[in-house]
């Protein structure tokens, strides 16, 4: 199974979690807004990248502990190069509630072989119906050692 297929499966699972939790109303961006940030503008692999998603909306998020994608900027698009948890690793099935103003903190690892370039992290399980841009971190660089 490719990383993209695995990511699509996990996105589907995150969407199902929201439906089971009763969050099947249409998503309104102003109610479900997020600010996703990483701590630095430059990293040297290997490194652990802390990803913080702040609930800047007006409703409580219902989320799990799955659904990070590390993407590298290509010539015309973004390519997923890693997911967390990695394929074959399990997800914590706990349901988390993040109140407006609250912060969800996660980590994703840059492996020793991470190619230098521009990257971002997408948090898939905070309202996966929102556009990727609303769930992505700022761009950061992975520099050569």
C-alpha cells in the first residue's frame, strides 16, 4: 500500500470518527477555524517537529490522535513524503475534545534521509472537510547537514 493510499484511508477513518461523534453538520470555516504552526522555520534531519493546532473557531473540535502528513514542495504541487503514525503503526483510538482557544500538540519525525527543501505539515483529523490550506502549517525548510 502506498503512502497516498494509506493517507486516504486514514482521512476516511477520521471523517468516519466525526460522523460517529455526531459532527455531521456542514462545516463552516469561521466556526471550525484552525491555526497550525511548527516551532521553527529551519530543521536539520533527523529531528522531531512539534506541530501545534490551535482551535481559533467557535466550536469544540472532536478529534483523535491520527492524521499528520509531512509534505515536500515540488515544482507545481505538494507531495506527501511521510505520515504519522507510519504505515503499520496503530492509532490511539482515544477521542479528544479541543475547546475554542485550545491547542492540540503532535509530533512528526524527520528521518535522517529527509531531502532538503520546503515542507509543511497537514493535520488531517481536525475537520478533514476543510481545505488543506486551513489545516496546514506554515512552510519550513529542511536544510542539509
